[in-house]
């Protein structure tokens, strides 16, 4: 009897394999529920604002200084309409995404930060899916897009501003000696494009590879810049590397006294005047006089001077307070953030553009001895085109 039962079982299996079960469903699984978003207001009616900073890891000292500046701004501005909560965004995009999701779950109506451009880019998909707008502290314009604004002091506007000042001084010939890095290449491209728009001429651009010997690049530059007319040379290099670059230019026959050296915000540091070859050089940056008062008060409050990036957090919190008071319930929309009149802050006037970039009113500073002197004031309004 065993063969009979075996044959019967085999037939049943074949029948089951060929027959569609009436209970089988081909409908797709239900979509995953969207993360719950908490209330954007506290029980006392304050708008929830998130502060995403690197509070752990190597960048923690920067994050902590920015958090302290944010708290100081909250007190100084009397922003009783907002409740500020800090989240550790770490140093990676994944950490920033997790911090953003936690802030949204808590009900954040606006997100200030993160610090790094790669982290800001990672938040764009979340914003595009209906998340809270982001005002990041990065200065990477490549991270900018609608809904994710970068408020850091970007370098391309610094180049354009100092070039405009050079034109006002009658300079029409330009050159650049820059490192072969993403930053150096971007500054050189900005110089070339803006000088072309202004009707000037870039006679030479030399990019050097990082190493102890820059003489070959400097000699090529010296040979290419020969000609009539005042010349401005862009050197977007920070100390301590800057000293070697300037010495190499001098050894190649380029006398700092016979050309106009121009730079970027990497020169906007204490003690830059110790480089004697920079005496008379120009760079564009926020007006240091406005920042000086902030630095004094921060030092008095926390017992140490602030890091340079601290002003970004201070200004961002002040802006959040203004947006919270714009109308009942606050207005953190793109239209409100990109107000064409802009905003005033410790680093001067600034306004956010629809594409996510920031436009800033920058001063041109001349290095005179151990200090910088403003030779072209920063605009105080956006009634005329700046940067």
C-alpha cells in the first residue's frame, strides 16, 4: 500500500503547485507609517527651534562654542518666543540625519545647523519630503538648495568683493597662485569668471601641489605676469603655509611692493600682520569692529574668546527669534527666510537667496602693521548690489 499513498501524495503536491489559491493576494504591502512629528510649540506657546551641532568627536570644541553663542543670543535678543534645543549632529552625514529626525520628532519648526556641508546635503531629501527648513552653518555653496540654506561666509563672494575693490582702484590685470585643492581651484575659477565679467584680464593662474618646494610654480607665474599695468595676485592660502608661499614669490622675483596682494577670509585671523610681506594687502570679510563687541561679551561670559564660527550660531538664533515674531505661530517658510531686505547680524547684513546661497555685505580690509583697517566699508543694506 505504500506506493499507492506515495503516488497520491505526489499528485496532491503537483495539484497544489499548479492551482492558484483563492486566498492569495497580490496587493502591495501597506506603506510604512510616516514618523510622528511632535507639536511645533511648547506647552507655554514657544516655537521649537533645533540646533544641530557637533557636540562629540574632534569638532566638539567648535560645536560647544557655537552652542554657547546660541544661548548668549537667546538671552541678548530677548527671544521669548522660541525654545531652543541642541542635538548632537556629530561629524558624519548619518549622524546629522539622525539628529534631524529626532528634532522633527520633537516638533522642531526650524533647524539651525549642521556645521558641515556634507551633512547639510544629506538633509535635503528629508526637507523635500515636507520636513522643517534648514539654515546650515556650512560655507559650502555646493550644499545650498531651496530649503537648505548655507549661512557660512562663503569664499567666492569674498573673491568677487576684493576684485571689485581692485577695479575701483584702477587695477585691470590679475593672477593667482593657489594650492591644487578643491578650495584653491574654486577660488581661481571665481577669479577668472568675475574678472571676465568686469572686463579685466587674468594673465596667469598657477596651481601648486602640496609640498615643500613651490619654486617652479612661482617662477612660471613670475614669467607670465610680466607686462604693463598694476597687477593684483590672489593668494588664497592660510598661515602657516602662507609664509612659505610669500617667500617663494619673492625669490621668484615678484616683489610684494610692486604688486597688490589680495586674499580671502582665510586671512581673517589674529596676528595676520606678522607676515610683513602682507603689509598693504587686501582681503574681504565681515567688518571686524562689529564682531569685536560680541567677542568681548562672549569672553566676559565664558572666560575665553569665541571661535570664529561662533558668530554664525549667534546670528542664526537671533534670526529664528525674528521669524517666530513675524506673525502668530511664527513664519519659517522659504518666503520669510528669503526676505529680500535681508537681516542684520554680528557679521553684518546678510540675506538668503532662493537657491540656498547667502549674500553678505562684506568689507575690504587692508593689512597695516599688526592690524587690519577697513578701506571699503561693508554695505549696511541691500538697496544696491553687493558681492
